[in-house]
């Protein structure tokens, strides 16, 4: 997928959208750029508005819950068919789809960072494969690059078990109502290491390409226009694979050839 240099110049004049306008980095998936939405002292759930790119208040925390570490997402990733397929393989199911959001990430650091809405460089060391109802909601676990305490960790297996337990408990319970008798909304399928985390990032990058190409080429992949996150449905992969891998660069200064022919006749 080629990018018009004109669009790159616009990014120098205006603030880039943290999901679409920020690049994951040339060393990905070994080292990645992450957008941080929330820090551990936040008592409000912040989330990037997908349309504008502004950090917004999603909801105040109704009950006591402490975010273990920095939390956000990996730019130019998307949880779609490839993320859903991997979750189905591991869980031995066929009904799981990607959640239609960028790939979430939790970044460990010994430093106290005061607020979100910032970019950091992180090293993936593992992940939590979580299923939220029937949607794959992976949480990549990473360490802040050059962090004094966590910077030398290469794999999640090197972390103390209480550190992993704390993250797992938060992501499995923060959506549940205390005292509720309903089954837990989120379940943990597995805790995976650095190699699988990097594989998940690659899958999410491929899903992002499909997601963007679908928008650019305005393809219709479902007979039901109202179907939520239709591109994440596993049975749509054959259709998604038909999408061209690249498209022409459009220069705003050039006129369409048909238009030039019409003007020459006048």
C-alpha cells in the first residue's frame, strides 16, 4: 500500500491521528511505537475517539480498580480476521472474531508517568489472549525501552508471577459488576511469550492493511450493511483476500484522463 507524499507533508503541519497517522516504527515488531491512553493513577477510562483522534472520557470508573501499568494501543494495527483466527486455533473454537479495535498494549515501567496522550517506545515481551464474549481482545505486554527496572526483560516468563497475576486480574474483572451472578464477561485463554506477541502484532498489521484497503476501495464484504465489524468475521477472509494489495498514488494536481479528454473537445 503506497502513500502519497502529499499526505506525509500534511502530517507535518497537523497533529497526526494516533491510530492512523503514527507509524509503528521501522524496528517493529521487535521495538514498537505505542500510544498511551491511560496511566495507573487514572480514575477515569480514557479512550481515543476513532473519528477525531482526540483523547476522550469513555466512562468514570464506577468501582475501585487500579490499572497496573501504562495502557494504550499499537498504531496502525487492527484486530480482525487474522487475530480472530489465531484465537480460534488456540481455544479450539470457530466463533471468535477480532474486536474491531487497534491492538491493546500494557507497558511496564518503574517510572511514574503523570498522564496519557503520549507516545512511547516499547519492547514486546508477551501477551494475554483474552476473549471478551466472542471477541478476541489480546493485550500485548511490553516493557518501556531502556527502563531501569524492566528494560532488560526479554520475555514474560522472566517476570515475577504476582506481576502477571495483577495484570490478568485487572483485565478479567474491570468490566464486571461486583457481586454479579452472571458468568464472567472476559476469559483468559493463555499467557504467551515474546515470539507469539510479535506474531500477534504482525497479524494485527495485516488486519489493519485489510481494514484500510476496504475503506479506500469501498468494497462491500457483507450482505448485511448493519453488521458490526463485518471485516472481522472469519467467513469473510476469501473476500478480503481479493482486495488489491496496492493502489495508485493520487496526485491532487493531476486531472483525471477522462476529464482531460472532455476539455480537449470543447
